[in-house]
């Protein structure tokens, strides 16, 4: 206690407190982290994240490698995160066509047993979503990352897996009926109370399926059946008597008899890491960017971004984000705010433009302003190509080849690295479909690489499946489309494509 007081007294004597930190951006092999930490804290955190990635690989060997680095934005308190979420939340993670990103709580002053909870959940969620081609049910997408989220690092630097979540204990009895309801839930709960209940049941259900020898192989068989399109109430039969599973879960909760697993990684040099201070315009974009990605209050978000363009007149990222939000409003007027397809694969009459579509004039003005500031800004070049392609489809002005050539010229440098720039590769492919000509083989291959490196993005899965079906590769197309039959957003479209 005396030592702690002496440290505090010394800190007050300094011109700038040691605890003070600027917003930093750190980039490692797999992650890009944005956080208000000092450099030492940032290095320790990203080292732990890269080590955790090795742990995940050792426990769940990947079938493919994510093409994009996960971008994390960390907040000490969760008020800002909650404003972007549907309800009170300590974080979320998503794989969107534009980016894989998360907005999560992290406090370096928290007890080290709990400090990495939200970050580890995020890393595990991104890994399980993007390292496997098969699809997964909502309860496993939730429960598996929760199992890994309670991992902590012991005094010798080893990871300890299997700890219970003592800060968020389950408040109810687990039984077969509740497990069946959890296993057959396909859409996220709308209320905080319902989500909290589903969250805890998913966590407790996943634990024995991952660690109990009595269920060895059953989870793998279940996930294969689910991804093969088997109805969820039939797929869960592989688990056997759910009342027995519920009893075993309840007994573990009552007795506290958890199975811990200690994993020590081989010693290795410190990771390569680049760190720089973030600019004010980058910091200001965090919340509105996530609002745009989550299609939350787009009109209000656009107005706020318009004000940011006045504050940061020479910022290409701000002008691009404003343009992207305005274009999100355009797409919402065409497809509705809950649209999921983005037009991919829909040149067969499925796109229905509303009678009074929202004008893309402001999006066009803003994206061109971004490119005026920075002609090589990749996100703005990609967005301009998408807006131009959307204009051609809206006006049905598809006979002139020149605009399509202009679109492809903008996309080509980005689409060349389809794993890292999957949206550019998808738009490149779509430009040929909209023009009514067969895409070259290398363009189809680019779309394939975009999907393989980003399997969590359902738009790419669907687009690639439709492309393969058009090209006559019906066997692979059927497997991909069948894997979407348990996704409520894509079921009808997948069924249509399978029937055709």
C-alpha cells in the first residue's frame, strides 16, 4: 500500500502523468489495434493477442486463412459501444464486405484474470468465423468465443482455458427444453434480457461439447450437418438426450467441477509491431463508421459526418466515410435497411428499385472530394466504382462499354489482391454480369479468392455460389448454397438458386 502511494505521489510531480496516453494505432501480423494506451501497454496487449492467435490455431486448426487483418477499436468504458449497439454491450465484432472490425471494451487497469475478456472473445469470434468454410449456428458462433474469452495468462506466461465466467454467471437452471430452444434459435434476440439469456445458455452448452470426452466428435458431426442444410431440429439429434446434457451442465455448475487446460507456447522473439499516434480525424470517425456498418441511424449519422467534413476539410478519410454513409442510404432506399445482398448475383431481375430512390448526388460529390484530396485513397476509389456501377444499373444504361471500362480501371489494382480487397474483387466480377458479358476466368478466380479468404461474409459466399452455378460448376455451387439454408437472411435466395 505504501509503495502504491509513493508511486502516485511521484506521478503527480511529473509535468505529464505516466498514466496519460494518446490514441495509438498499432499493426501486427494479424491485427490492427486502435486504443488510448501508452506504448508499453499497447505492446503488451498486441503481443498477448498474437500469442492468443497461436493458441486458437493449436486448439482449432484452421481450414483457410483470413485475408484481412481484424481491426479493433478499444474503449475503456462501454458507453460509446452501447450507443452503437442495440442495447448495453461491452463489444461486438463483424465481418462486413468492406472490413473485418470490432468495437470492444478494454481497461489495462482491470485485474489480469479478466482484462482480456472482450478482446479474446473478439479474436475467437473472428477466428472461428473466418478460418472455416462451413457455416455455424448462432448459438455456436456465440458459445465458442465465450469459451475462449475466459482464458487467462498465468504467472509463467501459459494460457489457462476452461475457466468459468464468474462475472456473468448463469441465473437459471439448464435443462433439455432450454437447450433445444437454444440450438434451434437462428436470429439474434431483440431485447437485452433475451440476448443475455441466450448468451449464457450458449456458453454453458458449448463447454461440455468442447471438453467432455463423452461428446467427442459429436460437435463436429453436428456442425457438418448444419452446414449441409439439415434442419436445425434434426441436426441437434446428434447430441442425444438433451435432458442428460442439461443435467451434466447443471451438475458442473452446482459442483464447480470445471476442466481446465494449460497451454504453454514455445518461446519466440517479440512480435514485429508498428505503432503511431492517431490523427484527430481518425479518432472522430470511430463511432460513425460503426453506425454506418451496422446501418444504424443512417440519416443522423450522415448529418454528423457532414459536420465533420467542415471540421476536417482536408481529410480524405472523413470525406470517404461521409460518402460511404450517403451511399448506404442510397442502397437502403433500393433494398431496405435490412438488405443483405448488395446486388451481388442479382442481374436476373431480383433487384427492385423503389419509385422514389434516394439520390446518390451527395455520395458522388463526397467521394470525388476524397479523391481530390488523395487520388490514391483505396477505399474512395473502390466506393466511386461501386457508385458508378449502381448508377448504370439504376438507369439501365448498360449498352455503353466505356463506363464499365472506367469502373474496372478503378477496381483492378485493388482486386488484384482479392483476399485483402474482397469487395473490389466482387464488384469487378459484378461489373461484367451487369454488362451482360461473361467474366474472364481470372475475374471469377478473384471472386473465389475473395470468398475463400473471407468465408464469414455471406455476400461473398452467395455471389461465388451464383457465379459457379452460372459457369456450370453446379456441384460446388450446390454445396455453398446448401450451407446457407439455415441462414434466415439467405434461405429464400438459396432455395431459389438451388431450384434453378
